[in-house]
């Protein structure tokens, strides 16, 4: 790829992530209508347990392989890079079988401990997917290490399309047998998506290997050294990198898993079993998917920045590390913040229009506030994941382990200490505190390694000012629209109109205020993606005219 690989690689992954996230949210819309908040509780418990075990199954190999392959290729050790890839493939096949069996056996006991025994069937239905995704993850890591992001993006989109069709179709066909069977059909869609993604990755990997071998010029010394290395030595090298990565990568999934497995036990006596199940379904079926939208670019940036920072750090190019660190933080924050604002401010009409609040009075009462709370916390998740990716590229793995340990400790303590007094909002507050703690730990260490500034103080003030103005105006507009803007006979259409008005206002106001306050200077403008650069230049020219 060209030297501007961060922007190009990030653009590919961001577009793919944007498409897959929207498909994921769209998938939840009919599922919430089919299963209700109660049925989505079973789906959430099953999916979160699967996601946690999947991260363990991949053992951090995608990022570790990406980092290792990038380093080997930068040193022209192509043969060595390929042997690491072979070792990772063999491990992924073995661990997939083990984790599939483990998930199948754990399902009944875990579902019962989570307060929803019905989730066992949905958990077992998704177990075969864990056979496929470790291998898919390794293939994606190898492509990323070669800075070939297209295969990853295409496979993610194809996976989500097949998952969408299969999940909704199977849930619809099985709903007559009860919500537990419908939830199982929905989770089995992940297996169908996995098969499609694997076929795509095998196709692209075959092409990549053919191209690499044609261009490879293996030095005899490197080949001889590589031949003397057994796979055990390669695993030792990979796992030295991957174990801290898997611990760090599990953070968000583990947080979601903690919530889905503790909400019902912690809140059922306080608010009743049915209400607790519905709150669990709202969190997993509505709030978490929507809160995943603001972090799309941050995830893409994190995936793209690791090999770039790793290569610069390996060469001792401190200036490049500082520049890329500042750049990735700016991009993540400036593009994530408006999405956080429009979802959190427009949570009420969004939930009503997309999900009908889950079809219950409990959903209408709790869904908007839960969505807003979780979405706001995603802003700190963006900063946490971005800082963690930079440290990962610099090889500071011990810091990542420490920050995860501290954050998860805060999360567990917060759930048990805050839920008796504040209920579901205490549990959500503990998630926010968890992200803040992890981000601050990462940032302190990162500042010591590469003294960089995200923005100058003046620009921080402008950003806070812009945010405050949008919150005040946006909340006022949403309140007025909720009580006054009802031109249609059907309430769902009114909610859709309100969502468009509020979200459109927030997005346009954000961009106009950034341009008006000159929050985006030449340096920041040069670092934004092309469409943003063009829009801001046009805004400035219009204002001058």
C-alpha cells in the first residue's frame, strides 16, 4: 500500500464496519419485534457468552499475527512471516474444536446462573460458529499484516448479510415454537454468516499468498534460520504478543457479558423477574447495538494503526509514532463525537421508530434513557480502544493487562455496589467508570512513551463549547418535537419524523459549529478523510462569501 496506508486502510475498514454495524442494528429491529425485550434477553446472554469464548479461541492471534507479519515484512523476512501464518492456522483449527465443545457443555449451567435458563438453547445453536471464526480471524490478521484491508472489509460485509438473512428467517420460522426456539434460530444465523465469511477469506488469502510468493526473494540465511525453528518456538513468540492482546480485546465483550449475566440476578428481587429480563433485553437488543455505531471508526483506526505504529517503533522513529498517535486520536474523537450526540439526544424517537420500545410499557419507560446512557459511555470506549491500540503497536502489553484488570475490577464492584441504590443505572454507570479508568491508565503511560497532544488547549475549549451548545439546543428540540410534532395519524411515523429532525439537526449543527469556531485548522483538516475535507473547505468559502 502507499505511505498513506493509515487513511486508506482505515477507510476500507471503516466503510466495512459502517455497513456491518448498520446491518447489525437493522438485524436487531425485526428480532426485537419478533422476540420482544424478554426474548432478546435470551439472545443477548447467548451471544455475549459466545463472543467472550470466541476472543479466547482466537487468543489474540489476529492482532499478534498482524503485528508480527508487519515486522517481518518490514525486515524483508518473508519466509519467516509465512511460517508464523502457518502456525497460527494450525492453532486456530485446534482451538476452534475445543471451544465449540466447551461452549456446548457450558450452555445450560451458564444460562441458569444468568437468570434465564431458556438461553441454553440459543447458546448451543451458535456453538458451531466458534469452529469457523478462529480461522477467519487468523486469515484476517494475515491480510492486515500485509496491509491488505480489502479482504477483511468484504468478508465482514458478506458475513453480516448472510447472518442477517439467516437470523431473521430462522427466527420467523421458529417463533411458533416459542421465543426460546426463535432466539436459537437467530443465533444460528451467526453460523451461516461464518461459513460465508470463511469462503471469502479463503479466496482472498489464496490470491495474497500467490502474489507474495511470486514477489518473495528469500535470503538463504533467513530460510535456514526459519527451518531450524519449530512451531513451538513460533507459538511462544506469537503468544508472548497475543496473550496480553486477548486480555485487552476481551475488555468490552467481558463488560457486556458481565451485564447480561448479572442484571437479572441483581435486579430481579428489586424490580421483579420479568422487568429485569426486559431490561437485559433492552440493553443487549437496542442500546448496545446503537452504542456500537460511534466506535466504528475507532475500531477501524485501531486495526490499522497497530502495524503502522509497530513498524515505526521497530525502526526507532519516535517522530512518526507521535504524529500517528495524535492523528488517530483526532480522527477517532472528531468522527465519534457527533454520532454519540445524535444517538443520545435522539434516543427516544430512535427507539420508538426502530424498535417500538420493544412493545411494552417497560420498554417505553426505560429504553430511551438506557440507550442514551450506554451511547455516552461509548465516547470513553473510543478513547480507551484508541489509546490501547497505540500501546499495542509499541509493544507495551503489560500496561494493557493492568488497565483491563483495573477496569474490570471497577466494573464488578460497581455492579454490586451501585445496583442496590440506582438499579440499572448503577450498572450502566459502572460501565462508564470502567472505560474511564482504562483510558486514563493507558493515556498516562502513553504520554510517557510519546509526548504528544491530541489538541491544543484552545481547541479543547472550542470542542467543549460546541458540544455544550449542541446538547442544549438538541435536547430542547427533541422535547419540543416529542410533544408538538405529530403531523401523522400513525405514531410510528411521527417518531420517525422526530428522529430525522433531531438527528439531522445535531449532525448539521456539529459540522457548522466546528467550521464557525475554526475548530478544524489546516493541520486537522489535512488529516480528515476526503469528504470531510471537501465539506469544511466549502463551508469556509461560503462563510467568507
